[in-house]
C-alpha cells in the first residue's frame, strides 16, 4: 500500500504554469538602414512583408513575415528552447533586401539583432516570456 500526499493548489499551479508556457518574440521592423525607428520617434515607414528569421547556431529555427504594419511575432515552446540559450546563441535576421521597402536603401546585406527579455505576461495559467530585438543593425556581405 502506498500513501500519496495530496498536492497543494499553489504547488500544482506552479507545476502546470511551468509546463504551460510560451516564449514570444515580437517587434516592429522599420524601413531604415538599421531597421529601427527614426530619431525622437519621427514618422518612420515600416517594412511590410519582410522575412524575419530566428537563427540559433547559424541554423534557422523559426521565422515570421512582417504584416502591413511591420510587426512580426514568433512563438516558441520553452520545453524546446531554453531562455539562456536563446539570449546567448540566437539572433534575428532579416534577409529581405531593404531596397524592397525603399529603392534608395541597400539591396545587399541584411539586418541582424540579438534578443533581450522584456518581461512576462500571465494569461490564466499560461506564462508568456516576452522577448524583443535589442536593435537591428545592417550587416553587409
């Protein structure tokens, strides 16, 4: 005969929320030589229909295409991607030429950014870790 102690509700909630988590990488890509907003928040055009790739160790592990407002979003399973590994070994890459959104911008090279934690959002039992780009920069081939 085995005795099983009932699990307290807070313990159960902590266990489930650890399993019911997501990592969300989101940002807005602007049509500039560095993919970032202009100085002092000046009106800056966005970069629609750009392919944003999450690369880890040189391999593409996920991707998203920006919408008409330049926004992209990538969702990851935290059981497959460890947060420290994402922050230290992964980056965002935009391979769509900048000249696609503005003919005066370079047609070669790409935008790259590392990632940083913005915070967590709790939706019911679902814990979402929010990551954002640290800031895009142009990398010439």
